[in-house]
C-alpha cells in the first residue's frame, strides 16, 4: 500500500521546494493535483519539457515518487465544444504522465447533476476516444463520485465504473464526500459503501468533513432556501464527523492494498503540521 499526499496546500511553492517539503514531512509518494503552472483546473496542461524535467529531477533527488496524477477536465460536459476540449486536455496530460513515469491517473466524472443523462452520454463518448490511449500507454484510471456531479452517490458510481468493464479502471472512495456518497440516507454506512465497491476499491482520499444532513438538515443554512449548492470540507482527521474507526477498520478488513492519499485543504496556514499529523495517523492505522 502507498500512503501519498495531495500537495495542494503547497501549490504556492516552486515544484522543487514543494517536493522537498513533502519529503521532509515524511511522505514517500505524491498525488499531483492541479497546479496553475503545470496542470491547471479545466484548462490545457501548461507542462512543457523543461517543467517535466524539473519535476522529475526533484523527485529523483528526494526519492519521492508520483503515486498518481489527478487532472480535472469537463469530459462529461453536455456542451460538445467543452467535451472535445477536455478530451484534448486529457490526451496531453496522459502524455505528461508517461513522461513522468506515472502509471495511475485519478479523476471525477465532471458532468452536471441537473443534466445527468446528457452528462453520462458525453462521458461514454469521451471514454470511447480515451480508453484505447490509457490502455496503450499502460496507465490505470481511478474514478470518484463528487458532490455536484452527475454521479454523486456511492453505489451508482461503483456501478458506472464496473460498466466500463476494464480491470484497470477502478473506484476511488473519497472520505470527505462520505455524507454525499450515502445519498438521502440520514446515516453514512462507510463499511457497506466500501464493501459495495469490493475489488474495485483501489484508492481512498483521506480528509474529514461534517455531516451536512445533520440536525434535520440545519447543520448548514444556505441562502436562498432551496439552493442546490453542495457543501463539504477537507479537514484534518478527527475534526469532522467521518467515523474513522469504521473507515480504517474496513480497509484493514478488506486488506486494502491500493493508494491512500491525505487530501486536507483547510489549513494552508499550518500545512506542514496538518500533513505530518495526518501521515502519523494513517501510518498507524494502515501499516501496523
């Protein structure tokens, strides 16, 4: 099993300094998420040969490895022009992953919940073009359900991943999404959701969140009433309401051997302390 960190809280640091910082904290793996000068959100990758070489040099010098790369593109957009652009961005980022020697990419479905059927159709259309490229380049793909996506709930997301019917396309369970993944249920049965994914569960994202459905739905008051906005956090373990005893026990029970990525985003002012404390907890729970 690999314990990785999403270094988003260190995105203001130049790449070499970011990698050294992660190494100093004690991580041996990075899950690369969007960075403006390398792989921005929803835009064409900015990484050129020099930036790829700089990144590879920093990894080589520190001994840190890329566990995975997480690009976000609108490949399920019902707007065909957006979808086509996203496919182009994916193609370039796959090239970058190959250049970086990274064999795993993660992402979201990135469609619209109010146009779920149209978004899913766009998703399949994009896969028709991209799956042969992933397979040719030997890159695996993990997909996660995300709040405000066309597929937000655990079981339908797992079913969709299984429908792709490729052994190298698998499921990512994102702990801070737990209370959205459970759908309309007032509880969040982490164990049942993970077991539903079964052998497709190859990656977990680790951060805490509060249950937005708590207190009869009044935990958070959003205006105007009835707004479809989604809310969740990426807090340190123990700061929210995710049941971490069940979370870690279930991973041990399933003999999880994938990637566990610490993805806390809430504490940029104490990012080193946050990343270090979460690494200590995950290491204790999953490697002892």
